[in-house]
C-alpha cells in the first residue's frame, strides 16, 4: 500500500485536498470518484519526494558555480517567466508541465532553482499560491495576491497575462525615466572629467607664463581665484574626492532612514521639471496596481495594503495609508486623494466617478494609461529642455576659465614693458 496525495474539486467547485492509502494510482482515482469528487491531481508521496531530490540535485552543481552571489532575480527575467507561463497555460498545458518546461529552458541560475522549487511544490500537492509565497524575495505581495485571486477565480492564465502586462508597462515607464536621466548625468560626468583635466594640467601652465609677464604685480582677482582652485584640485585631489565620496555615502545612509527617505521622496516630487515626471510615474504605478488587484477580485482593503507596500515612494505610501484608514471607516477613496496635495484634481475626480458608477478598476486603468502617456511626453520634453541648458552650463564654466586665463593679457603693455598692468 502507498500514500497518494490528491487535489480534487467538488460539485460546487470547491477545491478539496487529502491523502489516500491505496495500492496504486487507479485505485486512488476510483476512490476519489466514489466520494463524488473530480480529481485534478493525484501523485504518489514517495514519487514526489524522489522528484524533488532529482530536480534539486540537477540544479545544484550549476548553482554552486555561482557562489550564491545573489538570491534575487531581475524584474525583466521575472516578467519574461510570467508571460511565458501565462502563454503555456492559456494554450492548454497543465501548470506542472509548464513549470517543468520553463525550468528546462531557464538560463538564469537563480530563476532555474526557483522554478524547480515551484514545480516540486505543485507536484507534492501545494497550490501555486503557496509555491510562490515560499519565495518572498522573488515574488512580492502584489504577485502573490494576484496569483491567489486567479486561482480562486479559476482564471490563473488570465491573471498571469494581466500581471505580465502590468510588469511590462512598469518596466517601460522605468526605462523612459532612466533614459531621460541618462543624458544630464552623462553630460555632468564628462564635464567633471574635463574640468578636472583643465585644473590639473592646463591652468598651472598659464600660471608659469603669467609670472614672467606681470613683473611681480598682482594678477586680477578672478584669475587668482581660478589658480587657487587649480592648486586645490592639483595638490588635494584625493581629499576632494574623499569629501565628495563621504557626502554621497552620507546622503545614501540618510535616505535609508524613515525621515531621510521621506525628505528625499518629497524632494523628488517637488523638483522642477524632473519632479513632474516622478510624480506622474508614481501616480501611474498607484492606479495600475490598485486597478489590477481590484479587477482580479482582491478586496479593496487588502489591495490598498499591497499598493502601500509597493508604492516605491514614501509620500505616496503615506497618502495610501490614509486612504486605507478612511476606507476602513466606510469613506470613499476620492476625498482623501483630493486633500492630499499629491494627486491632481483630475485623478481624484476620475476616481470619484469610478466609485459612483461602480467602474473603479476601469477608471484606474484609464488614469494609469493617461499618466503613462504624460510620462512619455514629459520625459521627451525634459530631455529636449535639458540639452540646451547643459550646453549653456558647460559653455559658461569653460568660458569662465578661458576668460580668467586671458584676462591678465588684456592688461599687459603692448610696448613691451611687462611691469605695466
């Protein structure tokens, strides 16, 4: 006699789980049908254990070569996995077989181990929700609750497809913001390198020339200022670099604190030009996350809790926390958004209409799509505006150094008297 674990559905559609001690799988199926249940998965406990050991042993050597440097998976890799899993299940392939197929073709060693673990958990009788919940560093609360809602509603493939679409759009918006920020950061880096070379190699050579032209008379104040800055960089470059590094580390450590994180996020939202992009991206993330959860049957209070945890901005997170408390007391969402001074009036108005008409998920999706388009336009406009600003900035800085170097020559007596200024 062997133990067989089973997952079955009763006539009302409820999922039932249990274990039977029978001689073979056919006997287990017969017993389950006699109980008036419809079996969906029957597996021998010992066989499942052997499968677990085989999969873990197969993935262990490659994992050891990675020295476990990281236990995280890139968002792009997870998005691809979710999209492929949704496609396979939608095509009619069973969940367990889909996971095994994705395990075989996975290239990322961490993701390969995770998919192997998911396959083993499902084969031993766990639900897919329980399987992903065992990997909190890979699957965040949003992912887990979306999968749970999909399993309860019997539409896991639809939920996974929506989740993949949600993750793809988030990656697209993040990519646009990164691309918009790349240009000014690259220009500032190049400008810093050029100024450092000027101060270390070019400016000191002018100082030696001017010492023979001035005849001992003092140089213009602006030129002396540039020479002193050059000496500071030339002789104390490591001290300057250390101070700048300490400043960056101090800011990074301050951002890790609660008050520092709040101040930094508030600064991002209020910063001219760039702040508008961050604000619209945060609102889009809020609307799309909440709309996706609610449309998949997640209760509104639980959805707001998940949105608060995944907001990515402390200021937005606090507003969502206030919304959660008010909704718990029976109040609608829109008034809190309107008084927050973070969400535009148009957003709170659209949420109000959605609540009154019973179409809140659809309205939230429209808000997210509208904000995504505005982020795209704002990022393009910001890049176009920053380009001339950075060029003018570089021209002013380099021009100031050039003027400082040639200013003493304007006071040299053309008759050849080097002492006349």
